[in-house]
C-alpha cells in the first residue's frame, strides 16, 4: 500500500475533487489525511469531508493556510466556493461540526514523522502548508517517501 497525504485547494475547479475520488478508488492507495490550502480553507475542508462522508471513508481532514507566504498576486476567489456541494447551513457551520480541525502544517509534520519513509505527499495547489511544515521541521524532507505537486508560483512580473 502507498500511504498518501493529500494537500489540496479542492473546490475552485473539479480537478481536485476528481483526484480525491481517484485516490479513494485506487486499490494500492491508503489515504492517510487531507489538508486544505489557499483561500477559503475552511470551506475547502468541508467539501473534502463531505466527499469522504459520501464515500463512507474516514480520513482526517485538516484546514491549513489561506494566504501564500510571499506572493504579489492576491488570493483569487471565484465567489462560489462550496456552492452545489454544501448547503447554506453547512457553509455557515463551524469546522468542528464536520469533525475537521485546523493546523495542516503540524499535521503534515506529525504524519511524516510518525511514518518515516512511508508517506507520499501529493500537493495540488499552493505549497504553503508544505513550506510551513518544512520550515517547522526541515528533517521531514528526508523522511518523506515521495512528493508530487501541481501548484505554486516561482516568478511573477513586476507590478
């Protein structure tokens, strides 16, 4: 089994939701946790939890960092996060009602430290949670089995 920790900005587009559904259905994958990043991380966490609940899968979901560490580009909001997936009550509900907590960077460190050489980190979105985790505990870079990502900006034009 491949242990996957999934760091995602699920919600803006369908790509991350499809990636999550794929992870849930691959026979050789053990999803050990989901962390959310970028923008409305609480709503993103609720979306991930709702998908897990519909699939009858119990995996920790942890909300993370909403703002990139250093970017001249403002956080992009479509203005429709969660609509069509969460109803008005769910959108307004506190994370605790979903069984979700915050502190994604700490969770990433804990999972990699407790499972040295076993965790493959898959990050689809801003790499803020990963950067914060590495800043807190640089050694995790040596303990992670693999790291796949799609996200983050490296250079930006001058404003």
